[in-house]
C-alpha cells in the first residue's frame, strides 16, 4: 500500500458513499494514496450494519458481530487503530433446538450422538462438512443448487432433518435458487478459524463493541484528513456539464462536485442514484437479490442458554437462531451485569415480514422463547429493541458471479463497489474489508490512474 502520492496519481477529490466498514476501508486506502476523501453516510451515525445503539444502560451493536482468529484483515485494521491487542478471546459452544429439545453440538462426541439422526446419517452429514472444507474451486459449486448438492452428499435423511430446516430458517423459499457455494462459504470460514491455531471455536470482541471500534477508526482517519458527512444520503450522481468531475446531490438539496465517487451502498440503491448508467448496468444492479433481516436485541437479567448460537431445526419456530452474545461478551464489565441476546429472522428483501411492527415481532419472540425454554420469563427482560435492514447480504444464486455488475462503470469516475462482489466467502466484516482493499487496488485505482492521464476535453479547451 503506497503511503504517499505517486507520479501517476495526482491529488483528486473522492466521495465514498456509505459509512460502513467497506466505506471506511476504501477511504483509508485512498488517503494512503494521497487523495482528498469525503465519506457520506445516510444515517446519523457511522457504521451501517456495524453501528451501535443504546439498550438499557449499555451501548452495543445493533446486529451481532464477532471476530474470528482467522479474520486477518479485520485484525490488521484493529492493529492500525490500536485495538487489536485488547481483543478478548472466548471459547464458545454451539446448540441445536430440535424435536422440542435443546441439544449441545459443540464437539465431535456430541455430534456423533446427535439424536435426530441415525449413525449413518450423522456420518454422511459430517462427511459433507469435511468435504466442503477441502474444496478449493468454488466456481463449480456455483453451478449447482444447494439442495441438489446437499442431498447428493448428505443423503435425504440428513437433508430433511437438518439442512432443509436450517436453509429455510436462513433463506426462506429463496434456498431453492441458492447455489452450493453458499454452504461452502460458511463451512470454509469456520474451518479456517480452527486452522488458525486454536483448533477450537474461539470468538473474540473488542471491549466497547463496534461503537468503540468505529469511533476510534473515524478519529484516526479524520486526523489523516478524512471529511465525514453523516445524515447525508446521496440522491443523485451526475456528470458535470461545465468541466470534469461528478456533481453529487445530497438529501438536503445541496450539491457538491467531486472528481470521483465510490458507492458502497446496496446495488438497487446504486442503480437509482445514477441515471447515466446504461440500461444493462441498471438491470444487473437491480437483479441482485438480497437477504434482509429483522433482529431483536434483548437485554436480560439472566442468560437463556450456554450456547453462543442455537441453530433451530423445528419449523414452528419463527426465528433463524438464538444468539446468546453474553457467552462471549463479559457480562460484568461490558453489559452492566446483564445478558444480551439477539433474535434474528432473515427474509428475502421483498418479504412483507420485514415490515412487521416492533410490537408484533416482540410478542412473537417472547411467546416463542416461553415455549422453547421452560425457565424463560418476560419478567427477566430489561429492554427489547428491534432493528431492521432490507439489504444485508446478496443471495448466492446459481451462476451468480457471471451476472455481477461491473465495479468500473460506464460513467467516468463513478465506481460501484459493495458487498455483492463477495464471491469467495460469506458476508462478514473481515470479508467486507478484504473486498474493499482488493477491488480498490485491482480495479478502481488502475482505472483512475488511466483516466487522469487523459485530460477531460472541456478542461483542455478551457486551458487552451
């Protein structure tokens, strides 16, 4: 990474649209290349899906996040801003809710005793996971449906009893269009974490959560020259009529000119924000299907279970999983002696469930927990808030990579770079940071350097 301006890259102004971790990473790398960078975030606070909020007397992440030992790019960022050495690492356990019972599935012995499956079905399920972890060429998996691939390797029994309920809980009916690369990405990340040294499931967090990470990161970048605009949604990006550059219209009606714009927001929103994109570009951007999420954060006096994640195979449960965050985050030092639980439900971006009222979702969650856990009581709940996001992760549909929109668009200086371009992993903070770094270096920056060598014709005429 260059630390100063190069001969081929004169100083220019850049707007990064979206103040999530990808936007911050791109801003950081552009500043390191000697550029003037502004970042515009539509929300009042930075962070996007990693932003935090007040829950009772604590401030913690709106959606659940952890760091794995193998998350090298995220740990590099944390090291740069002085927080990597503070990560608390915790060994975690995994649970399953199946046939009305809460079961532990945290090691090989427990896996081999998993009651819903016969011994033969368990062996086939384990063999599938192991085989997936060894696959290097994800592209061939992208051509197969996840159902077809899992039925082939795990058998119908394990698929119907385990895989199908999990797929429906995570993807809804969209699992039918999802490729086998989806399972490969999830399996590869967890195996990579175990290969990183601990040989067990170790998750970490920075004390203070992402509120602290974001504050520290933004402060460091601001000191390096970053300009931050919050509550500044980008409405339109258009080529300037009277010279080089792009005129950007913000939600408050103001307009500012930048030499370059990198948009990291969801693909359908990028399509709406630039009328000059070709019809083919717009079609590709609009065609990307996303998973959305409704996710409750619940602050409790007492914990629910000893498992960080409880996967759910009983189809009557209207939740994707139960995430007991306080199995990782220190209750006494970080949560005021209380316990934090996330209750997510992932849904396709056009699902009406994303518009369910907070009160209805709260009642659904609490009544479900009362049925799942005999010891659970509503009197144990100190605070309950519901967060929503329509565009969380692009669905890895069949032959997904062949239909991706270009990062370098037909509009000079306008780049569309977001998490939809993650191909060799699943959506998480580390993958997002990695993608931002790689695609900026391999596609955005070379295009910029090539363009600045060719003067804009209007600017040339004015100089003459």
